[in-house]
């Protein structure tokens, strides 16, 4: 249909002059609708020149014009419908995000100070991993927190080792006079020789404490919170000894 119009150099009489088929796509739906109505009326009033074919040579061009205009109208209607759907979906997404944000804020308002501190600590995990130290093929990451519970330390170390098989992560938290160490080793780090239980025992001794646990996860307590940083700083050397680096 469009090839035929192009080949015959078909033109359309409009209020904006004689237009090509390509020009019709720039018209509004209202203008196109008026054209289609006028062409339909012209075709219906055209005298029949044949009882064998519905389309006679006299009406062939107008029939082609009519079909092209109808097709362009349908195309524009689909485009308008798609645009409206996209706009509605974007508005719905924005509304949902706003509701989620509001609900998150409401949930945080109801959290205790301890829970909020734990949430802040968890948010630092990616930053902690960025500053990890390479010991052979193993990465060692350490950090000291204030006011974070032992349970939250374990959650953080477990999450870190699950996503980083070559990681040894050593976290410590001071709560008043209480000092807690938590160590986790990823599966590749354990295969290389890292041992969370032995590591946490050695660093806890530096702070006057003791402890131990499994190769991949362990906790210990320290008696001297002032030694927390010193204990964490020793972690990489202890891991180096464990893996024979």
C-alpha cells in the first residue's frame, strides 16, 4: 500500500496544501480523522462505474488514500495508547517508591537505638571490604564498632563470607567495657588454610580474652577494650601464618 503510493507519487489535499504520505505522520489525529471522514464521504457518493469490481479506476486513488489515512490513524492510536500506558506505569512506580520510602521511614522510627546502630553498621560492610588486605589469594578485612551486638557482628560476618569465598573478615565491637570479636572465613579461604576458630583465639589473647570455634565461623571475648585495635591489626599476620604465606 505504501509502496504503491510512493511509486504513483500520491498526494493528499489538506488545509496545509498537497502532502505526501510521509507528511501525513506529522498531522494530528484530529486532522487525520477529518481527512478520513471526507474521503469516506467522497467514496460513498461516487457513482458506480462497474458492477464487477467494487473499486473502479475513478475511485482507486481515493480508496488508496482512504486506506492509508486509516492505517496511519490506527498506528497513531496504538502509539498514543502505549504512551499513556507507559506514563501510567511510571506514575504507579513513582507512587509505589514513595510509599515504600514512607513505610521504611516509619519502620525506622519504631526501631530502637540498638537496632538503628546495627543498621548503620551493616551499611558499612561494603566500605569495610574495599579496604581489605591481600594475603596470598586470601583477603583480610577488619573493623571496630561501637555499640553493636554480638548477634549483629555474626550476621555481618556471615553475610560477607557468603558473598566472598576468598575472604577472612574480623570484626570487633565495644559495648561499655565488653569487647567481642567475630571471625568468618569464606570456603576458599578455609581451603587455603585459614581457620576462624584459631584466628579469633589468637586475637582475643591480645585483648586478655579467649575463645574459639569452627574453621569458617567463631567468636571470642576480650577483657581489655583498649587493645581492640591492636588485636585487629594482628589479624593479617596470623592469617599469613595459617596459610603458609
